[in-house]
C-alpha cells in the first residue's frame, strides 16, 4: 500500500513539473526575424537572347573553270586585301581557247573585207547594166552576214578572255582567308570550292525574339535606351568589351516558332569574333515602378513561389506570388504582392503560418 501511495505522489509531482514547463513555453518571447518592405522603384531589366554570329561579309570562292592549281599565294587565316591574287590555275587550255577565238575573229574580219570588195565590183557592173540589181542585193547581204560573223567572233574572244581571267582568283574585298581544302597541283573543275573569305571588321549577331516582346524591343531600339547598349557574352562566359547596336528585324513572324529575327551589329577591330560563333546577347530595358522581392525571402513549394507576409499583430502568413523576371538578387513581382507588404527577409524555413515573431529591420 505504501508503494502505491509513493507512485501516485511521484506521478503527481511529474505532472505538475510538465504543466509548469508548458506554461513557461507559452509565455516565451517570440523569436526575432529580419523583415523588409517590398521595394517599388524604377530599374533596368536585362533581356537575354541566344545569338549566332555571322561575318559582315562572308563569301565562298569557287573555281570558274577547269585546271590544275599552279600556285597558292595565301595561308589559312591570313588577312588579304581587295584585288590581291590568291590562287593561280593553269592557263594553257584557256590560252588555247583564246588563241582559237582570236584566229576566228581575224578570219571573220577578212571575210568582211572580201565581201566589201565583192560588193564594190558588183555595184560597178550594175552601173554598167552588165548584171542585174539583184546581184548587188545578194552581195550586200553577204557583207551583212560577214559583219555579223565578226560580231560573233568578238563575243567569243571576249568570253575566252574572261575565262582566261578566271585562272587568276583574287580577293573580292578586304578580309580573312578561311580553310583551304585543296593544295597546289590539285585538279579543280568548274564550281570547286577553293576557300572562304570573311570580312570581320564588323559582325552581325542574329537572335530570335518572341512575338509578345518584339514590338516593345523595336520601339526601344529606335530610341536611346537600347540602341548602343547591347552586350555580348561569348561561349566561354567572357564579356565582349564593345557594345553593339540593334539595326534591323525581318519583315515577318515565323509561324512555326512565333518569333521574329533581329540583328545586332558589333565592331570587331581585333577580329576576336568569328563567323559561325555563338553567344548570349544582353539587352538593357528600363522598367518603371516595379516591385522587387529579395531572393532570400522566397521559397518554393511545387514550383510555386511564396513569401511570409507580416500581419499587423506580428504573425506571419504564407502568401503566393508570381515572379516576372529575376534581376540580380531580386525577383520582379508580376502579381500577388503590393508595395504595402512587409515580408520576412530570411529564415522562412523555420516558420509556419500563424507564428508570432519579433520583427527586426533587416540590413540590406
């Protein structure tokens, strides 16, 4: 019996201790959390677009007649100037063709002289009424035919000269020589690729803009806020040191992608940018009176963004919002929050709805 009373007494003491501790917990001070007001201000939104870079002028050079490459005067990657000799193709066949056409021209001219002499002779006989007038008309027609043969021979000779000129391949503009797939002694036929030449003094960066963005971007490009403020990040992540300008867009929207192509131009004095390279364009677009939420304040649940909003009684309430863009360490609010909201700056992972906190101004 005594043991029973002892156990009851012990249990009573333990219950009293627990209830006393619970009461102490209930009266404990709320935990301090840093709190910030949502910022509303003008800022600059940075738009990003994947781009492909193309030379301002990029041309493939093809052989325009058949022959052996006698001489290559340039190296791959070499800078060349307009009119500079690049390749020499064997001229023998082209020279023979020109010689044959030159001889044909001389023969045609001789036929003209013969026809002129014959016409004079027939004309004299007609005057003496020895032959009929029809003989003179026939001689006159023969002279016209001979003159036509001369004109045809001149055209053939000019064509042969042109073909001969094609044996010397020159640079069509100042540029840089790309890969040379053939070597000296190689046989080329009409249309064979000799090399490609690129003018890299300036390059074009082409990028696609969604239909819903292109009107505002085009308006900005015509003003001063975007033009001259286009930056380029290269494939290795480095920033190209010079700014570019948006110059043009295509005339129609691509029905399959719902986008329209724009073009930015960059000066390339050191030829760092190459034809066919890729990168990312950054276009700064001013936006007015946007709401900014610190990234530290935001947490996600099932792909939705939330923050804890401070109520008037210092309790917190979980609130969903739609972010528009991320800029630096902030999110731009599309909807769901207002400029009057105060939110928990950090520590959201230890909070839950309805908890009372002690708000402390956050140091940003």
